[in-house]
């Protein structure tokens, strides 16, 4: 069973994503900010990270840069309400970019795609 980390400063979003991804058969942990995410990434192994960009404190792009430096094998999906970040060069470090929506189909599809790619 794949272990996912969902990082978002909105508690309701974290709970929604966790519930939906658990229904897909994944084990999901959540973090409310970059510091919590960094601590969890040091303590545990994850197969994939779903990361919000606009968060209080450290931005998701800053967290992404740390992940890429420390864990080149860990796929990251940026999941944000703002499509404008797609033009930011630092967002290109992510393995996928998903604009938040009430339909989580695209997010689930990207999670499946990246986990399959990682297995190869």
C-alpha cells in the first residue's frame, strides 16, 4: 500500500484529500505547513507528496525545493487553487501540477500515474 503525505494549511482540504485518497486504497498522513511536512518526511518514508503552494509560513514552492534536494526519488504533486504558479520556474520541479477542484478525478489520476511510473 502506497504511503502519501498531503500538505495543506486548510484543515478541511487535508481531511477531504485524505478521505478520498484512502478510499482509493492509499495510506495517507497530513501536515498543515512546511515545518510539519519536513518533520514527517524525516521520520517516515512516503511514496508521494501532494503539496499546496500558498500556505502560511513556508510556501509550498520552498518545501518543494527542499524535497527535491533531499529526496530526488520522491514524486511531488503541486495542488493549488491558483493556475498562475504554473508559470513559475520553481513549480517545474514538481512531477505534476493540479489546480484544486471539487472534482478530485485529476488529482487521483496523477497520483496513480506517478506511483505507476515510480514502480518501473
